[in-house]
C-alpha cells in the first residue's frame, strides 16, 4: 500500500505543480495582453481563449488536490455534533456520492473529448484551439477527484467499522 500512496502523492504533486505553472503562465499572458492592448493598441488574439481553457484546468485539476488536503469549504455544524461513528458513515456516503458524480463527469467528458477528436472540432476563433484539449481536461481532473473521493470513502469506512479513531472536530 505504501507504493500506491507514494504514487498517488506523486501524481497529485505533478498536478499541483502543473497548476502552479499554468497559473503563472496565465498571470504573465494576461499582463502581456493588457500591456499590448492599452499601451500599443495591439491586443493578442489568443490570450482570452487560452486563459479561459486554463482556468478550467486549474478548477478541475485543483479539486483533487483540495480534496486530498480536506480544503473544500463546507458547513459541518450539525455533522460535528453527531457521534464519531455517524460522522464516519456520513463521510463514507459523501465519498461514494462524490466518486459517483465524478465517474459520470469522466464518462461524459471522455465522450465529449472523443467526439471532438473524431470530428476535428475547433473553437471558431483566430487561434482555433482544438476542442479535444479543453474537453480532455474534464476526464483527467474528475478522474483524479474520483480516486481521491474513493480513498477518502475507504478511510472513512475503515473508521466506521472500528479500525481507527475518527479525528476530533477542528476549531475554525
């Protein structure tokens, strides 16, 4: 199991650093576009389109990392008042529900990417980005998120059946 944990952590690290690189590129390209637009009256034809797609990348790929670090925003007032075993079963149900939703997104995103590839779909702009690229981000990001939801559900199931201690409620 240690190799699987290390591999998963390594994959998440790769996704995290690619997200950082994408965010840096977005910052530079938006500043470049603004400079070209307002100082030289020559805006780029690609900046808005590329940055729109990269924003999708950051959102879907970053979700798995946020789930790994338990960093998503949620309201847990009532759940925190429940016994540890009930909280564990709620976490199991939530993890399975999240993984199920992500599985549907992987399936539908994969279909969209495949169709875009098969038919050669492109954005109708001067840059003409192939649509397989932004559509392909959906299965990757939601696939990683689905795996993290499953890992969380398995951890919670282990706690629910009594093979570990449920973490205490954190103070916000």
